[in-house]
C-alpha cells in the first residue's frame, strides 16, 4: 500500500490515455473509499497501489479490503449487520479477464459493497471475441459501473493522488479525443447486442 502521493511524472507516464501505450506493463490503481450510512456517504480513506511481485493490482486491493473497510466483511457475530461501502477506482488499465472474473466472484458475495471503476485505457480489448471484453461485461452485469476517464477525472486524480505542489494539471495532446474514442469503444463493448442489432438493421436497409 502506497501512502505517499505519486510523483507527477509517474502519474502522467502511467495514466496518459495514448492510443499505443508501449512499455506500460504495470497497472496503477488510485482509490477512494466511502462508508455508506443511509442516504449519506462519508469519505473514509484514499491512496494508490500498483502491481507487486506478479500480483495484479486489482487482486492486491482485495487483500487489503478487509483492513481498508472495517466491518465490510462482518465481525463474525451472529446476526451482525455488515457495514456498507462505496469504492471508486481510477485505473491506468482496465482489468484483465482473470481479474474481472475474480472481482465478480468477490462482489457477488458482498451486496453491501458498491464499486465504480474509471479507466484510462482499455486492456486487450481490440478483438471482438477477447476474454477481456467478456470480463468487462461480466462486471457490468453484477452492477459495477465502468467508465473511461475524462479530463475532469484526470484533474481530480492530479489534485487527490499526485504530489503536484499546487501546480495545475495540464492536459496532454489528444487527451479529450482519446477519451471520447475510448468511451465509444467501451460503450460498444458493454452493449454488444444493441450494436449487433444496429448492424443487422443497416444490412436490411442496404447501408
């Protein structure tokens, strides 16, 4: 668990939403944890993680979640109610197929935990039949909100997780265009049936 804030160069290198992100073999995960009490939420903790010793960062987070969210898993008392939490991730890459499966299995046992995932880039999602695409759909189907990061999300991460010394966040070239492109791609991935229906309709119209 990294308690110190990220260096500015490291954040830009790993979170830059470029089309071809060569050399970015690590995934960084910035998180915000909120405890849900009725209709209200209280910020509880925040920080960031990265892959360590061959363990993907999403699974690494699950190792810490019991300590980060006291009462989430219950305290073992008979009939004791678990506390409810809302967790937001800002990830440099979207989860791989294996991590999506493990996350889905974990979250399906915890209705008191809500997870939102913002991603800078999509991991191995170019092929229509990729397991990574299916993994993202699996997460969506159990209620995980998956969104591509926009300028305001990068700005929020800059101010929250980066040792910026009050310096302003400067958008890199094509940040907005790449965000829009990836958002459209993610939408097609998460709504494959609708996309196929449209293609069939176009064929019938001769388009």
